[in-house]
């Protein structure tokens, strides 16, 4: 039987969730997609319970914990009491606290949450930087300053639907609250993990949130998608932004490993598109 948990994550280092490039700038999303947390959770769970696991173990655990059972995690500036969700009106995106008179534009959110680092790619044979290799990486800072208080921690709020345990190769892996917290606190997510980015900590967990819709959230008379949803022929009444979604995935058919395979492109509605 699945249990739904509300999870509050606090950033302990900058976070970079790849959102493509714009010239020399590597962009980041301002939310954590469920697929990112699913991948990190599966990897950490396997490494915690198995010595030198093969790809078959990762596949079994990944199939036991479904991607769709991990919701999008949205940023919060008040410790998870409320969270800022993206909403599209036509092709423009704002960020709102649902059913409250609070909103920020995309530019305001970027100014509030983002920091960046510039670096060059180095040619190891010459021990020199290559021409035109300077690039900047946008990241979500672990702290913001609202002009009155310093070092307000950035948190993320979302939901997981997990069984009490799973059995892999006759080994029972428990997924109680204590185990979930241990796994999350050991996870690293997003880009730049070798640089120490993507460290998170579970600062609150509550179960029995059975009324949560993983697909949509509602504001007044509008319904917005919580995850990317494929475009169909019957989407004439949707306000939002469509794009070709392609992700790096684990390559099941070779030994190249994590991030070495591209998913099949799917034309999808961005998170926050309005379904009338």
C-alpha cells in the first residue's frame, strides 16, 4: 500500500537543474522535477543496501518506485509553509502562492533566487583553456536576502508516494519515515555534484497527504499542471508554453551508464500551463 508524504527540503549548497543553454549561459530551472528526485532516490537507495550493484539492481528498484510517484518540488521562502508555483498566461510565466495575493514575475524570481559561476574548459594536453570555452552556469542559491533579513534559507516543498517496503532479489528494503530521511540526506541532485553542488536535507516530513493531486494544482477557477504533460490534439483551451522535452537517462543497453542516453523527444506542456 502506498503512503503519500509531504516533504520539505532545504538547500545546503547551490543547486543546478539543467534547463538548456542560452549562448554561453547554462540555465537552470527554479523547481526540482519529480524525475530528478526519482533518479537520485533510486541511486542512493541501491548504494545504501547493495555492495557493487549491477544495472539489474538499479532497474529493479527503479521499476518498483515509479517516476510518477514523485511530484515536482517548488521553491519556498518561509520554510515550506507556502510555496511559489509557476503559472502561464499565454506564453508568459509568473510565480504565485496559490490562492494568496502574492506573485512575482520570472525576472523577479531569477533576481531573487539565482547566483552564477563562470568557468573555462581546459585542454589537458596543453594545460590551457580552449578558445570560446568560457561559460556561465546559473544556480539556485541556498540563501536569499529580502532586504530586511539576511540568509533566509531556500527550501522546496513536494510529495512522494511510496510503499512501506520493496523486495529486490529476496532482500526487503524498508521505506519508513526514518529510512526516507536517511536516503534524502545522502542524496545529491542536479548538475555540478563533483563540485559539491546539489546537497539537500529533509527538514520536515508528514505522511497521509492523500488529498494531493500529483498532476495538477488549482488556483481559483484555474487548473495548472504540476508536471510536464504531452501535447495532444485536444489542447485548444490550454494557456502555456510547449517545448520539445528531451532528457539524459541511464543507458540500459550498454555499459556507458548514467546520463549517456537521450530520451525520445516528446512535445510537452511546461509545468504551470493552465488547463481551462
